[in-house]
């Protein structure tokens, strides 16, 4: 039966700026131009409007100049006479703690005056103050850095030095290029990447765990400073001195300045991971070629040693044109191109099983040794898709289904089951929706649905995709409840995945319809043998359990 950008927003008036304070409840006193919080009674008056709209958050490192006085001008503390601005961690450092709520509303470059009512904590600091006194802070927010606890355990604290406007971050399967330098806490240089950067797969990691774990949180073009505990650095063993640079002592804390220069998105083209696509430039839109699509590409094909053995569409040549899934190029390239969008550029790594196989091959620009892994740099210039079913008239759909079914039959006979399965699937889909079909067209459409699904199930059995085979047979049985082939093939699939009861039900039903069918009888005997084996196995298992209980 086998067949956050500065300059993006215009400067706001003082009144408008006072009104934009999203981090805590507040109201605006328009007469005095201050903001009064309802939480702690903090008053804020903006002296100089800041840039942009972003504000720091708890945990961020802020760089400030400040002066702390009493309301009568009595000096308490300041850093303004110092050459260096003050860096504090919001929510952790005690300095400026009293006006923390106000700091959370400031923008880069902003200067504000905060008036803080006297609390018991402040009175404990200045016991001679009267109970109705207030503190006043003049604060200039020079800048701030986003600080992230990468592993949520304090092991890697990441401070963003240069932000990126990109949205996407690399994933574990991707390949990244980074620039870095690693130093000890005293500033001694331990290791530095080449100027052009280091390329590595995130899955494999590089140098120390901190780099891989931090890159996951980064965007292309981002630069960060990392403070790394030994666990994510070089551990209890440290690192010996190399290339004339310092050694890392055991259990040393290190700092890393890290830039994510670029990354290539990795896409697994085949389930066996033998064809992998590394996206260098993402394509446009959402469309990808379907089977039979005419594509225009250009490519450079290399061996693992970098030797070019083929090249198309360069040096004044027209783009290379071929139809997807028509065996006009090697299978790995064919499959990879079918996943590409217009304008996409990718490096496709193809195992020999999807390339030129076990024999040496003469290509356009050189020989390809047997069992060679191939590297194609491909640019998708454009493609013309096969007309979709919803754009076809009923007769066109039926004609297309017949053509695809015949192509499937040819591939099946040639034992190219995956290609055959694709043809059968496409044929069935083009006649799936038949609301505009006439009575006769519906009959013919049903024939294609049934025959192509059955043939597709036979392909799935050959490919050992048994659950998919069972689903296809179930589709047929929804249309024809007594279809013997569908019952037979579904029972085969059920037997392979050890759903023995379901297999038996299908076989008995099929034998009720065709009691003398030899293939059905043979499969029934095979089912009984498997059932007997599993019954004996279960008996032995229970016997062992009982004997253990007796002991």
C-alpha cells in the first residue's frame, strides 16, 4: 500500500519640565514653580532644564555636583570645590539619600534645588537643629550610567558607557565580534583583544564566563564596563602572565571594558544542524521564496581553507537565477535560499551530505574534495514567487495540484522522500479551500486531498516521522472514514510509536472492510508480536517489584 536620544525633543519651559515627573506622586505649584511630592514632602525647583527625557533609576550610577546647606544658607557639605565630580549608586550610597526621590526625576544636565523637611534621621545627624528646619540641596546631574546586575547575584555588574540604538540582542546560537580589555583592580592590563576584535560563537564562549554572559545583555555598538567577581572571571586558579602582560592572581576581581561590534544571527536550516545560516545583513519585509520561486542571487563559494571554488553574479555578471526546490543547485544552498528575505546577506555553512557528497567534484573555479564542508556567502537580490492559491481560479488550482502531485510521484520513485512530501503537501494545500468550486471541481479537489495526503503519509513513514504520518492519515479518514490505506498507514505509524491500542483498532477496522488483505494480516501479526513482547516485559518488571517487597 505504498504510494533615549538627546536632541529628539525640544527644550521645555520650566513649568512644562516641572510637570514631567513620572516616578512619584506630585503636584505643581505654578506660582512658585516647584514640585511638591506627596510621599516625603520633597520640594523641587528646576534651575536649569535638562536634556532629553530619560531619567535614572535605582541601581544606576549617577555623576553629580552638589551643595548641601540649611535654608538660612549655613554650609553643610559640597563637592563643588573638588576637581572631580561625585559618583554614587542610587539606592545604595548614603550621600544625597535625603533627596533620592528628586534625583530619580532629573535629566542629564539638569540643575535643581531640593528642599527636604527635617526627619528624625536628619535630626540625628544635626542634633542642634530646630524641629522646623529644612535642608536644601543644589544638585547638577552631569550624567549617569545604567548599571545592570547581569546574573542577579552581584557577580557581574555592568555599567553601560555607550548606549546603542539597536533593538535586538544576540542569542546563544549566534556568532559575535567583540573588542575588550581586561584589567585588575589596580589597573594592570591582563589581556586585550586585537583592534579588529575577536569573533566567537556564544554557544562556545570566550576567555572567561563574564564575556559570554554580558554579551547576551548587549546590543550592537554598545560599550560597557564590567566589574567581575572571581566566579565569572578566572576563579581560584587565576591566569598566568601572557604576552608580557600581568597575571591574574587566584580569586581576583577584574574589570572588563567590552564592546559588541557586531553579531551574526544563526539560523538552523535543517533539523540535523548540517546546514546553518549566519545572517550578516537582515533582509526586508517578511516574504521568503516558496517552492518553485524564481530567485536572483549572487554568491561566493569557498572551502574551509578559504579557497574559492565557485562565484556567480560578480564582476559584471548578471545575477544567478534558479528555481527553488527544483534541484538546480546543491540541496544545502537550495534549502538555505528558501529561508532568505529580499536584501538578506548570509554565510551558509553546508555539510557534505547537503553539498557534493562523498566524491570529488569539479566546480566552476576549482575542485571540491570529497566530503568537503562548503561556505557560501549569499546575497538575495530578489525573487518572483509562485502564485499563491488565493490568487488562482478553481481550474488553475486543480491544474497546479495535479502538476505538484505528479512531481511528488517522480521524487517518491527516486526515493527523494523529503522533496516528494513537499510536493504532496503543496498539492493538497492548493485545493484545501474549495468554497468557490463547482460540484465536479469539489470531487476532483477531494481526490487530490485524499491521494496526496496518503502519499505524503507514505513519505513520512519512510522519513521515520511517524506522528506526522498519523496526522496525515487522520485527515484522510475525516474525508473517507473507511479508507483502508489510511487505516493501514496510520496503524503502521501507531505501531512505530508504540501506541499499540490505537494501532489494533485501526487494523481491525481495516480488516472488517478487507478481511483477506495480506498486508493488513501481516501487520496484525507484527502487532501481536510486539504486544506479546511488551506483556512479558511488564510481567518481569512487576515480578521484580513484588520480590523486592517480600524482602
